[in-house]
C-alpha cells in the first residue's frame, strides 16, 4: 500500500505521481487539432502499425507550445519541481487502437544531446535519426523529471504505465534483477487531460492494447542542470525562467 503523500512528496519518495484535470476537454481538442495538421514526412516522425511518434516534438510543432504550457501546468511545475527548470526533451506518442506494442520494464537512462564527444562519465552513446543520445553521470539523471500529458483516458487495457515504486532510489537497477518477493507493481491510470510526473530512473513498462482505445501522450523532460561546457542539450527550447515557471 502506497502512503498518502502530497504530490511533491510522492514524486520524491515513490518516483511518480498523477494529477487529474490539468487540461480541459477543449484544451485537449486544441492540442490534438494542431498535431493532426503536422507534416508527418520528416525524419523525426516515426510511423508503424503499433506506434506513431514525433521526436523533438516541441521543435517540430512549435504552434502547440502555448497550448501545452498553460498557466496551470507552469504553476504545477514550479510547485513540484522548484525554480529554474527547463525542457530538455519532448516526444509525442500515439499508440493506436490495435497496437501490439509492448514495452518491458526499463529505466530511461539516456539524454539527448547535440553532438558526440569523448567525455568522462558519459557513455555508451547511440545515434537515431541523426540525433545523439548518451547515458550521463547518475546525478544528471536523478535531476530530471518527466511530465506525461495524457490526451486520452488511459488504463491497464490501453498501455497505462506500470511502475515499481521507489525503484528510482536504487540508482541503476537492472530489470533482470527484479525480486518480486520484495518489490511491488503499480499501474498508473490517467484520465484525458491529466498528467503523470515520474523520475526517469523509476522502473516502468507498458502493456499491449486490449480494449481498442487510443493512447496519446506528450512526454516532456525537465532539468535545471547545465551539461559540461562542450556539450548541449539537443532540445533546450527555453532558457531558464523564460517560460515563467
């Protein structure tokens, strides 16, 4: 049984929290309308039978920014994370009604950067669609918080995240070492217009869709840390404070 905590306490202690009614149905409709008008032929758009994704989402569809960063969201980010946080990654996921896309338990261990360099504590490196990702030192990962904006009702039948509470406190935690005699699993249902905040180091997974309902989510990562001088976040769209958090 998870303790009854404030959202800020829950995020720090359990590694996640959910907040309902952050966006109205009209605000969700406006966001989806802008997304649906996007040119999907770009390299940063991934299309398959099981998932449609837009990497560097806020860069690719800048018209959506003002409708995502409402006063309510900005106030929540300030209350829960503190001052000086900025966007470092954004992705849009559309899991269709017939998706067979299953994501096993994992931690989010990489950040997106502008180039590949030999830096102590950074590695291994990967490259996808001309974008560089790297596993940074653990203190950088611990500083990141992910905000997942749900544009559909999401539950265990259409890919709601399942998490292992408190696993983010164990640094790098390989899923193959999970001991279910001591760990618990929690499913995180979120209604349309709600958000989920999570620490990237929490072990999380997503099941296949079984109820023939879409699951559309905007995934935005925030940090208030600068990278080493030679390296830049690939997607730092706002300077600290410029979105008035």
